[in-house]
């Protein structure tokens, strides 16, 4: 009854949740300490954690001062994690969760550039991943049909914009982007926001 929601239970752990998605009997959370946590929510008043996963952190390049998740997306039996690292790298890590008790890391693809707070979008076999370099965005179109052999098909270059969110309608050739840019340079000055629509009829 949406007019009178009820709080059923809490699940408490020692970290900050950055991304959350749920499907069926399971919820997936990425926490601030680098762990993908999988929760059994089949009984909403008795939530239990059934798995943790952090193997993708082992492959972070040496010399990186910060590495964190820039987005998480669940599609089919796979979770797509955008791992971003200061100052120079961004990669997509694919985790198989067909058995939620034993998640597996099955594929990775890395780029130069920083995923600046972005939520990726996955539509069937295509992933759309925004990476930002010096205020310009490359919206990368990735073939994830085979998560163990990830391939980039192409990209859309968006000048002077940092893309934060990406969305796509099913079976459509249009992609929708929420972006922003700083028109006068220094921090705390005027910041503009854009809603961008791009065609991907030929990815």
C-alpha cells in the first residue's frame, strides 16, 4: 500500500552502501570498503548475508592512490562493476552471480580515463560506459555477449561534458545521458547541467 509504507527490518554492517540493486530473492550492495555483498532477502524480516566478493580489487594497477566502484549494473546472471582509480584508469569488471553463494569474476576491460561517478547501462549484449578525460567524455560501447572476451565496438565523444548517468529504452536506438560541465573553470563557479540524447543506430 504505497500511501502507508511499513519498515520491516534493518540489515546493519560496518561500511557505507554506494550501490544497491535487487532481483528475486537477492539484493546486491557495493560497500565503501571494496566488497560486493550479496544478501538473501527472501524473508524481508530476516535478511542474511550469503557472500562477499572483492577479487577485482587484486588487479588494480600499482601506484593507484584511490580505487572505488563508479557504478554497478545487474543484467541476467552477471553484475557489471565500474572500477575507477585515481589518477588515470577505469575498468569494467564482470562478476557471474548465477550461483549467488559463489560469485565468480569472469572478465575485465581497462581504459585510460576516470569514471567520474557514473552509473553504466547494460542492454542485452551491449554495455555503455562513460569515461572522462580532462572534462571530455568518451561514451564507450562495449560488447559483453561473452563476458570472458569483452570487446569495445566504438564510442561517442562528448566535448566539454562529464556524463554521470546513462539510460536506454529497450529495443531503441537512442541513449539518454545526464551530464554537466563547468563553464568558467574554477571550482564552485557556475555549473551547467545537460540532458543529452544520442543515436546508437550503428554502434
